[in-house]
């Protein structure tokens, strides 16, 4: 019984705080080994979309393919950067670049191969999309269903 | 338990005080998985046979709950994770988790060059062959190290990491002390900053120190307190080409077979990994070759002899996953390969000391407008993975009657050939085509052909040849509605034989999804086992929150996610999952 009480008290305290999130001060590499610091990147670009995916995640591939189809139009209309962060670990990380090229995706691709960023942002399931405006997370969405990219488009247009 | 509660309460109290001020960042996440196990008239009554020593305990409702809180202020970050297994953990988790409290905590200070952590941390050296600490809740893995870690980047081209601590083992820590050192050196950055190619060198060391007092040193004169592991790797990249090579060596340690220490069998281990590929717009190819011999590495020597640890992936220091394609569908997840890093000598013909094999991946996109591409382009993916035993001499010299009796004076030994292939463990060929026919209709067609040796992969007997065909179609109905259907069939000549499966998923709105699925083992020779593994569920997603519920019968067997496997017993009941982050 005591265990349940502790659990619910912890739950209550955690929902009480609602400070806005920033991206953590972490360095991630791309497939060529070039390093990007996430916090600096969100300071240098006012609107950043961050999408967590993996080569073995079906809905993630569908999401990135769906956005790819409208990517050029969105880039013409809106000012934003798109980072697709692969949570593939060393078992499947080698598949990232061939798959990105095979699908012709034009996003910035970063590797989170020990899933440290995924843990820091409390991402439980992928795909998970964040929209970061002026360094603060304004939108967080778990999962992908056909048509979800329209909601993302709305968030980007409202805040541009 | 009480001490942990006070730490947690203090932490939470101070967090909420700071919550409203500027530049204080608080975030966190919650994940809850509840299961209500019911008695199944076909599969049998619910029986908690996964708690050795506590037979008869009958909690039908179980849950695993994880609450994670993180606080950041400038260069400082602190975090705490509580795990609550109420009233007991879900069926397929270690009985050692039957508790609740603080599972990990840390304090971190990070500047441009220095990153220092006290408490629990996660890290990986190279591809993980000698060290990886990570968390995967679905597999029940959390082998973070509790101690101290320092990471130093004196310049862009150099990075050094050192750590010391003990691995997390449920709510406690392992018996062995762990210490490690890693360096990443960008040779091209050091020699020529403007180079178009890049060449990186990595060197690592990991040691595990644990007393050998409980061993008979007359039988094991070569056994040391410390087991050392080293790895060296080179990574090369030039425009569309890339290649890398990694070699790892682990010093002598006592071998465990069938959960028993084999006195007198003190062996070292080694592994190498070679990878290369080429990738350009519309096309990518990647090839990997790996050999491993006696590369199981535990933070506590007795972990593989303890069924409450070994069966639940606990106390593992490194990451040596099966290098095969992660399959997505119900029927393609029945015959899944498990990596074979360890030693097992049963008879001189039926023995293994590791594995050798390769994997090839190919991705190609037929352009829009071309004859095979159609209006939207067609994407294909091809994969082949093939794994073998290490050939060599495996010997058993027995004086007594019973080889498996540890008091018997049996001497085991092995000596492997470096490149030769032994018995075949597994081969899989997969072919996938993704094609969009119109704005509304997109399809995926998959074919997988598998050879699976139950004798070597599962330590049972027999070999299976299986073929699976899957067709999937998604149709958009507009206004956020869509419907997805899968039809699958598996042909196999042995073991469970034929299966048919199907899934129907309806996205009612951007927030709600309902689905129903079934896997039917109609071909099983045993009529009583010709079962339907049906499942139906509803999911609700809003922003970062997802609530899902489903009921049905879960197939027992190996559930493999990300190359790491866990045995899941057959069960029937209701499941509720809640995840959110803030």
C-alpha cells in the first residue's frame, strides 16, 4: 500500500511543474562524423523540427516519406530547419545512410546511437516529433498516422 | 527503501520550488504498463512459473511503472528515475525487480570541454563489443553504471572518457567493479583540416574486477581477479564510400556452460567487425562481416549461472546483438536469430564457441515517371544475413560416467579455426517493395525466406525452412481518417508448420485508432495447438501522451527487439499502456 501512495504523490508533484523545455546541451554526430551541438543549433535557427526515427520503425519511415513529398513546398513557404534523429544503435546504424539515400530524404540526419538524447527528452515511443521555436519546445507529438503531417504544417504556419 | 523515499521526496520538493523561475528547466516522463492475466481455456490456466522458488503466487494483475524527472540549470543537470513494480513486475521480468523505489539518479556538470557525471550514466565504446550501458524497458534491460564518469574534449579532434563504478542490477549493483577508458581521435582533423575524407581512430579499455575467493584455485590456476577487454577501431569516410574495422580482445576468464562454471576451462575471447558501403541519391548498399569467439562479458562472474539474472539480460557489460534485419510483422518474428557469442560443448560434433557471418543491405528507388517507378516512384529494399558456427576442434575427455556432473573429472577444451565456417545457424533473405498508387493508396509487399537451426540457436533440435509473404495497404479516407490492412502467410516444413495472419487497423481520427489482429497456427501437427492468437485494441494519442489498451492471447516464445531477445511465456489477458512526457 505504501508503494502506491509514493507513486501517486510522485505523479502529482511531477504534473505540477510546467516549465517549458529546451533541448539539452548535447553533441550528436552525423553519418560522416561531423558534430552538431543541439542547444547551439536551436539558438542559431529560430524554428527547428526534430523528429526521432529508426530504420526498423515502420511508422517513422512512413512519416519521413510523407513529409518528403511536401518538403519542397514547405521550404518555399516557411522558414524552418528539419533534423531527423536516428535512434538506431550500432546494430542498425550502418543502415541509416543507405536508407536515407534510398528514400532520397533531404533532412539533416543525426545519430543518437546510445539513445542518450532520446532519454534526456523522455521520448518513450518513436516516431516522436518536437517543434522548437527560439530555443523552446512548443509542440511535442508521439506516433504517426497518415495525415499527421498536416497538423505539423499548421503548427509551423501559426508560428512562423 | 526508506532512505530512497527521503531522497526522492527531497528532490521532488526542491524541484517544484524552482519550477516557476526562469532558466530552470524541468522535464520528465511517465510510462505505465498494466496487465491483467486471465486463465485461458486453450493455453492453460495462468501460472506464475517464472518466479523460481515462489510457486503458487497468484497475482493476476501486474504493472511496471517508470517515472523520470530531470532538472537543468545552466551547466548543471540532475535526474532521478523511480521504478514501481506493483504489486509485482509483469510476467517476463526478473523476480529481482519485485520492489519499488529509486532506480537511477545522477548529477552532471557540462562545459564545452568537460562533462562530469556522478551517479548513474549510460555510454558506449565503439560499436559496443566491449562496453555498452543502455536502457530498454521492453526487454527489461537497464545496465547503467553507478559511479563516476569524466569526458574531456581538449580540441575538436580528440575526445577522452574514463569511468569507474558498478553496474545496476535491478535495485542493487553487481558484485564486480568496472572501470574503463575510451579515446576517439580524428586523424584527418589532426593532420589536415581541409581533407575531403575523414579517418577516425578509436581505442578502448574496459576491466572487471571481482574476487576469485569462491573458486578452487587448484582447478583454476589461470583465473585472475581482473578480466581485461580492449578494442581498437578505424573509421573511414570519403564522399560516397565508407568503411570501418574494429577488433576486440577479452582476457582469460572462466567459461560458463549450461549455467555451470566449467572448472579448468579458462579461455580468452576475441571479435572483429568489418563494415563497408556506398551510398548516393536513390541508391545505398551496406555490408558487414563479424566473427565472435567467447565474447560474453558480465559484470558479475556468477550472473550467467543465475537464472534470475541470465534469463533477463542482467549484468551484461557489452552489446553484441544479432546482425540481422529487424522484421516488422507478426509472422516474420517467429524464426528470429539470436546472436551466439558463448561456448557450449555437448558432444564433439555438437559444439559451438561463437559465430561468424555477414549481412548485406541494399536500398534503391525507381524514379518517378520511369516504367517500374510509376507516378510516385517505387522503393525496394533487399537484405541477406547468414550466420555460422566457428569450425575447429571441440574436445571432451571424461574419466567418469556423467559428463554433466560438475564433480566429474571431465576436461573440456576447444580450438577454433580463424576463418572457416562451421555448421550453419541461420540464413535469411528479405525483399521489400514500397509503392504508392495514388494520393490515397500506398502499399508494401514483403517476402522473407528463412533457414533456422533450432539445434544451434535454441539448443533444442531440428532445422526449419520457412517462407513468409506479407501484403500491406494503407488507404486515406480524408479528414484524418485512414484504414490499414495486412495479410500474411508462413509456409514451414517442420516445427509449428503453417500460419496465416491478418491485421485491420482503422484510424478513426487523428487521436483514435482501433485495431484487430489474429495469427492462426492452422498447420500445426498437434490439433490442440492449432490456436488463434487474436488481439484487439484501442489507442488514444494527443501530443506527447498515448494511452492504449488491448486484450487477447500472446504467443509464447522469443520476443526479439533490436537484436536482443527475451523469452516471453504464452499468456492471455488485458493490457493497458500509458506513456507521456512533459
